[in-house]
C-alpha cells in the first residue's frame, strides 16, 4: 500500500475529501484545519454532530496546531503509546486530550476534547506531514459497517467524494481509544 499518490495529495491539500486506507480501516478523510472540509465530512457521513472525529497527525509536534499543551506525565504516556518498536505487536492507539480552545468547536463539537492518532506506518505519517492533520472517521454512513474495500466505499459514497485510494481489502479493527488526563492517568474507552 502506498500513500504517495500525487492525486491524493493534491485533493487533500485543496481541501477535498478522500476515502483511503488508514493504519486501521478505510477512512473518510480531509484536512482537520479546514472548517468547510470537516463540515462536509460530517454531512457525507451523516455523523452525529456532537461526536468528534479522530485526527491523524504526522508527528507529536502537530498537537500544538490544536492548542494542545501536554503535561510531562502526558508526554511520557504518549511516547509509550506511540513508540512503535516491533510493529507486529503494536496496537494503533487514539488518545483523547482536553482542548478548551473555542475556535476549535467545529472539531471538538462542544466536548472540549480532541482525539489524535499517530500512525505507526511511516509512509502514512509522511503523507500527513505533507497534507497536514486529517480527520479520519471510518468510511461508512453512521450506523452502517465500515467499508472494507473501495467497492463497498463507492456503494456508500459514489461520486460525492473527490478521490478514492485503493488499498485492497482492509479488515482491521478500530484503534484502541484512551482518554489521557493531565496527571498522566488514563481511562480506556475502547480496547
């Protein structure tokens, strides 16, 4: 699987919406810092407007783009969760952090929290550094099973998205989801 498709990068950089494999499942993706793109993804997915989406980032430094300031305890825990070592044993982990920034309400949807994942796959991180952080809810309308391939994704979304990146059959699980508190303690919300 390759994420260095020039067309994909152009679409995403221009604020378009794509369906592509992520490090877990197929995602309906677009620039997280583009309000109209985020709103378009919510509309396409028919997503509950009070439910934030996971944001994929290319490196930990990108958290600052979302007014996230980490405590030393949080930094240690994040490094533990996102140090990939033996990729075979690695479980993708999305981390929910507090975000009080009212200008980001379009992302946190009033929850004052945002969820981030640093993918273990270097080519995907490289794409994210090129395009900027991407929101990446699963590629399915709310309440239906996630698309496992491009054929299923096209049945869901047809011509309403700007680009499809075929990564063949993807039948992975969602990421582990934890809420990380300022003191470094965590609440596991999804294994």
